[in-house]
């Protein structure tokens, strides 16, 4: 197995989830490992969610203690992302302009 070598500084990580809780389910162990071993900022972009599902997203900081987590729920219709593809792409471009992540990205 090839080990991932991370820089020795605070990381900013971008996580994108289609639904609230997708990030925790999909990469929760990785986020916990990063937060345990170093200081990390997590920029979470969740594409869908309204009402109760939206409120689920804001419980994520309790899931990953020690990390600085910034969550944005775009509020696109659940199960309808293909029909809102332009809005989804624009939302991601807008978030990339707010804070450039260190990971995922290749380092020199």
C-alpha cells in the first residue's frame, strides 16, 4: 500500500456530499484520523437537503471533534441533481472560490 504523505501544517480539506450524512458515512474515518493527528479545517459542501435533512448536516461538528468545520447546504432538490446540473456545478465553483483546499490536491 502506498502511504499518503501529508504536509506538516494545518490542512484545509474539501468534502462534497450529495446528501446530509454522506460525508460522515463516506469519509468519516479519514476525517477523524486527520483531526486526531493534526489541525484540520473541513469545508463541507452538501448539495441537497431541506427541513429536517438540512438540520442533520449541522450536527457534523460533533462527529469530528477537534476539526474546524464549515458547512454549506446548497438546498438543491433531493433525487433531482441531474436536472439541476448547472446549479450543482455553479455551487461547487462558488465554494472553490471561498477557500482553496489542500486536499484533495497533489503536492509538489
